């Protein structure tokens, strides 16, 4: 039966023993789809067990792969975990990659390592069967025999485990696995690595999960909310699904407001209306998309609507649905520095730009807050340039993007700290962090170096650096001068460097003498 959980009327704070830190908007401001039946007229939130789920949503239909692709294309369904990749293209890619034995897998990304996001956690706690419906719908269409759900919270693992047990025997192998609670655990290769029993770290390889994912099989990997949206769309049909939201992006979306409040809204809803419903305003600005996201000015927050086109006009994306107002009473520079420090601690430790570059960037930003003047501001810019586009995964670039957006959004705030006595405001923690402080989670150098080397395709006559192995010894710059140029952090500035014919011999010498075996010439045509 349903386990009662307390909700939150009009997004106001409310205790929730079963789901600490999560508040569900109750009564919902718009007719819910994903959260239908979760909230009661009395303001409580309830977990839907199998019987309650079928009562609210009915039985899920069975669709062929062609029907599922057509449905996803018709409604323009995209991933809701951050990247926003079209689901129809993912489905088609898995179909194309299927081997003769027709084996495939389906993975649900429920890790939600972003501290400012709780929407997927809310779905898996309150409506886990809707998520499983979507995953099984895809599995049946693709002929996949494995469906794996990756999570990090123990209460979420328990809820999904109970949902699996409530379904009884089924043709597909359905399991939930609890993974390390790290920011990078949700990266695609890290997720499948963890589900396969590995350390849940990004591989650094440019291999799509649709080609080689769980157990080496072609894998459909998508976010928790994406599968729930698919389950709703399959029941409603494309025409009814398109009955709410904007024409180019129909349906609803889940938002996490201020790091604790989850509500469902139609796409295209004005951001100002969401904030008003939740009893808050834009404050000094709004961080959209989480800690790899973008700050919107108060003026932009009053006019923007929550859809791709409107947000793109302001250089933002909704990402994983995080909406974080920065109140007037907090220090924006201190808030940004705290997040940058936490992001640095979340490094997988597999490449120099992440393991060394991000802590150095956090140091520089903290120096600005402490009054380091122009020298500290220049260090932030230099560190950002040294990190950009050089990481083994997207974490370094996302962190640089966050820092750059904060500097652009609050120039007077950072200037007051860098050149004067600061702003005089405390850091209230409006940008939530686990435990209120950063966590160091870098693995040992030995484990990092033991991971397989990435093999990116490269044109002839290039010297290539494998960031998963490079340790910043700097010997390559001495052995191949003019080819390898080191950045401020002591690491090569580029991952692939043009290699003139006259430097081939020197480059091969650098390859042989590199202590970390992180260099190679691709291809060796000499």
C-alpha cells in the first residue's frame, strides 16, 4: 500500500521524514502528469505502490521499436538529465548497433549527483513504477533483456527495489544498483562502469553507450524523468501529450526550485510565475541548469519562459531542471567560490586539467574573494583557459562555464572583493552543497594510470596526449620544443598537436620517454 509522505503546500518548507530535503508542490499549481496521484488534496505526498500506480495511470501499452521512435519524434522528447539529446535518435542508434544476436540493454540514470536537483529522486521515491514502465517499454521494443537502474541514495535504492519486487517475475532482468555518491557518477561511461562492478569513473573514451554500454552491449541510456515522460506519452498518445506546453517542446517538465522544492509545470511557463508560486523572487539572479549552468539577471528572470528557445536567447539551458534564486542577503562571490571548491573536490582524478586544474581554479577564485586584486582575477582567467576543452569528460568544461557565468553576472560583487573590503554580506548557502563543504574524492594516481588509454581518431602527423594518463611531468616540452607548449599548470595546452615532419623523430623520443606513457603519434607514418 501507499506509504504516506508529507508534501509542501505552495512550495513552502515542510518536514519529510521519508524523503529528507525534498518538498513536493501540493496542491500542484498545474494539472500533473508525472506526479499524478502523488499529492493529495490535504497537502500530503504519497508513494504509489504497484496497485496505486495502476489505479492512477492504467496499464502501459506495448509498442514496437518503430512506433516508439515515431512517438518520440512526434512529441520531440529529449533527455531530461542535462544534455537534452533527442530520445528518438538514441533509440535509432541502439537499433543500428544491435548485433546479430539482437542483444541490448537499457539503463536508467537515477544518480542525480547535482546537489541542487531532486526531481529524479522525487520520481523514484514517489512514482517509481512510472519510471520502470518507460524503461520496460523501451526494453521490449529493442528486445533488451537487461534493465539496470543506477542510484546513489539508500532511500531511492529501497524504493526502486520494492517496486521491482512488487512487479513479480518478468522476462527482463530488472535490477537497481547503488553507486558512489559523486558528481561525475552520472556521466554515461561512469554509470555503466559502476553498474558493471567498476569504480564508476568516466572512461575518457569517446564511445557512445548506444554502441558499447552495459556489459559491452548496445545500450539505451537516459535520465529518470525521460523514461517517465515516455511512459506518459505512450499512454496518452502524441496528440494528447501535445495538449500542454509549447508547440516545439510539448508536455511538462520537472523543476527543483531552491534546491529542495520539486514541482511539475508545462513547458513554456514563465519563470516569474514559478518563482511567485514558490514564494520567492529573482533576488540577485537565478542559476539555471545547476552547477554546470548559467546565471540569469533579475531582468531576464522576469521575462524568460522555461523552454529551449527562450533560454537559449539568454545563453542558458534548463539542463537537469535546477532553478536556484540567489537571495539579496547572500554574498554572490562567496557562494560561487564555495561551489567551485566543491566541484574541484568532485574530480574523478583521471586527468590533469580536472585533478590539478580545478583545485587551482578554486584557489584563484577564493583569492579574489579574499581581496587578491587584479592578480587574482587574472589567475582565474588563466586557469580557466588552461582547463577549457582539455578534460577527459565534461566536468572541467562545465566548472569553467559556471565560474565564467558567475564573473559575468556579478562583476561589481567580484570587483568589491578583489579591490576593496568585500560586500559585507555573509555566505548563506543559497547554492546548496552536501554537508555544507567540499569533499575530496580523487582516486589514487596508480588506479588512474591503470585505466585503458583513450584512442581518439586523429589526422595524420599529430602528437596526441591521453589526459587519463598524463601527470604533468613536462618532459615532452623539452624533448619536442615548438610542438608541445605547457600551460600555467604544467600540462600540455592541447590534446592533439600538429607534428611537422622534421619533428617526428623528436616526438617519438618524447613518446618513449614519457614517464606516464601518455603520448603517442597518430598514426605513425614516418
